[in-house]
C-alpha cells in the first residue's frame, strides 16, 4: 500500500527509448482506474523497455478534490420575512478528509440586507427581507484544496397588492359637490409601500371632471354634471400592479 518494489527487470515501460537517467512516475489505481497513489523515481536505466535499477519506489496518496453540495433550489410564497436554512451536509470528500465550509450570498434582490448567520457552518441561515432571487454559493475545503463552487437558488415570490377604491359602498353626491375618493384600505400582504394610480374611467356627457391628485391616497373631483362617475384605482407595491 505504501511502496512499489521494482527489482532489476521487474517491470516494463512501453514506448520509452532505452537510456540512462530516466524519470519514472508510478500510479496505483483503484478499480475504476482512478489514481489514488503516486510515486517517483529518477536516474533509472531502461534497456529494451525493461527497468533495470528502480529499487523501491515510495508511494504517496493523491488528494481528491472535495465536492460541494449546496442543496436543492427553494421557492417560497410568504407574507412576511422568513428565515431560510441552507444545507451543505451533502458535500463529500472521496478521501474521507474533514471538510470546512465557506458560504456566501452572491445574489440578493435590490434593497436586501440579507447576511448569513455563520458563513463557515454546515447549515447557516439568513433572512429573506425583499422579494426576488437569492443565490448562495458553497465552497468546501479538505485541508488541501478547494472544491469547485456549488450554488443554490432561493426565490421569494412577490404577492401582488390589493386595491380597494372605497371601503363601504358606492357613493351618491349632488351636482356641485366635491367628491373625495379613498384608497387607504388598499393593502399589500408583504408589507411593501404602495403607490396609487387613480383615474376617472367614466363621466357623464359634458363633464369636465378631473382628479385633484391621481397619485394621492384620497384624491377629489368636482361633480359638474348629473349622471354616473366611475373612478378606478390601481396600486403598485414596487414590483407589480394590483
């Protein structure tokens, strides 16, 4: 397991010209053909493809690059901030060496302040604080070299906001009245700040009614003709419209 004995004429080397001071590399492979040990010898004499003076070659175990496994992608549709757990326990090292873990958040949504609880833990956590895509990267090290990075995606789906243009029922007003609209009962389950977009989509014939402030929570208009007025409200949570 730890050495390779090669006495005079004890081994052949195909395709190597005869001569002195040859350098020899010996691999010991497992059943799959993967080299797990390697040894070196120099100053060898090769005659007719035969090694004549190799002696004993010490073999050293080769290191296998560890494999990082950041876990499967995750998707959540939630109404509030959520603690997300990452899991690198599926990472492995073919040599059975102890692994150390290096996590990082390489993508977060705009405005997010998400940070990892412990970037060197097997299972760190972080808080999703903005809807959108988060990408965590894991690199493991076996004490000799790093793995290739592996990533896991976490998507927090945005819940669309709900527009409520009047909290009780339709209104009745007299010609000449100033009518106040009220969108204050609109809401967003994710708790995001709303912007308001009011419009008068129906007015009586001859009316010149206009909204005082279409982006206000409570705009007004002047009822200048008898008939039906219909006001529409759309709210936006910074991501999508109601």
